[in-house]
C-alpha cells in the first residue's frame, strides 16, 4: 500500500486555520501584562491609603474618598482581569507559543476576579445584617 494506491483514502487536513505564532505570542504578553497591571494597581492603592488617612484627619470626606478610590480600583482591576483571563485562555486553548506567560496572566487575572467576587459577596452579606 503506497501513497499513490487508489484504495487508500486520502488524508484530510484540518479545515481550521492554524493560529499565527506571532499573534499567540502577542496575546500571551498581553495576558501577562494585564495580570501585572492588576498587581501594580493593588500595590499602588495600598501605598496611597495611608496618605489619604493622614491628609483627611478623620473628616466625613474620608469615607467618600475611600469609596471612590476603592470603586476606581475595582473597575480597573476588573477590566484588566477580564483581559488577562480572556487572552490567556485564547493562547492556552490554541496551544500557541507563550503558554507560560499566558498561564501566569490567567492565574493573576483569575485570582483578581475571585477576589472581586468574594468582596462583592462580603458586601452583600454585610448589608443584609
């Protein structure tokens, strides 16, 4: 049985286009960078909080200012986490290059999303009591 034998069925190629290696590598970098931005945002907020406490001197504006800072942090972290998870999953599903970077970005984004969900659940439970 040779390749030219008419009784042997031809081998069919997959009809799905193969991902470009450069595109997958770029998505892996995007996932990792988005995950690192999450960490940087959280560190920045933790460094800014003492400054906020020291400049407001316990006034009523402190609660409002803290709410605004935490809301902005939550929105930015959520956006970066969604980007990190989505791009990381794309790279890992396609099995493209940069899987380690994509996995790291996916882990950072997934952890941030889990933390955001836990924070929202905590807020809901505290408001219920």
